[in-house]
C-alpha cells in the first residue's frame, strides 16, 4: 500500500512538473528591448583616453567623461609601437594633428606619432619607426555594413563608422590623446 501511495505521488509530481515545463516552453517571453540610443554628443571634446588592455576609447570635456567606445587595435597590440610593421599601437601622450575625410578607412583623425624620442630611437637602431597612426572607422569597402571588433589594424585605433562620425564632429585639431597599455 505504501508503495502504491509513493508511486501515485511521484506520478502526480512528474506530471505537474511536465505540465509546468510545457507551459514555460510555450510561453512567449518578450524580446529583450534594445538599449535606448544615446543622444549625440554636442560641443567639442578636449581629451581622448585609449586604454589598450580594456579595448576602450573614452572622450572627455573639462575632465568630465562623456562617452566610451569599444576599439580594435593593431594586430599585435601588446607593448609600445617601436617600428614600421610591428602591428603595435603606440603608447604615450599625443595630439590630433590632422583629419582625413578621404582615408581608405571611414574618416580618420591622425595622431602625432612618431615623436622626437621615437625618431631618435629608430635612427639609433637603424629602422623606420612607422607612422600614419589614426583613430578611424572601418574599411571603406565595407560600406558601413560591418564592424570588425578583433585587433586588425597595422597600429591604428579603429571604431565603428557611426562612432567615428560622432568623434569626427566633436574632436578639434590639437585634442590630447593619451594611449595607455
């Protein structure tokens, strides 16, 4: 008798669990809402911080953080850039010194690398320190339809096309750029 009672209880419990799982399976959970788009930045920024380890670019105005963007770096991002072709992104303090709307990447903001110390080190070592380091968008061949998020540049800092358009609007010549390991 005890066996039948236990068997009946287990059968009822199993059936209830099965019906509960079926109800959950058939329930249409609401799709997650996409995050609300941030309002566009206005005015100008005065500082850009790039944290290579975090793969993050943050913009500031008067010491106040305004926005952060994910970035892709050079294909060999560990360490400071030393020479042409090493795939590293330079580290240190720089300035935006040129703007290129006709780049082979969607818009680009140039930083003043190499600097005097880089040129001296390269000259003493007999190699080319490299140059043409930019914050830029994706390859123009993508037509704004894709964003590469892995480290793929030759040493530049890459963001999405939408993000470089925003940066382009708010970044004046002379803006300081700090690149940390």
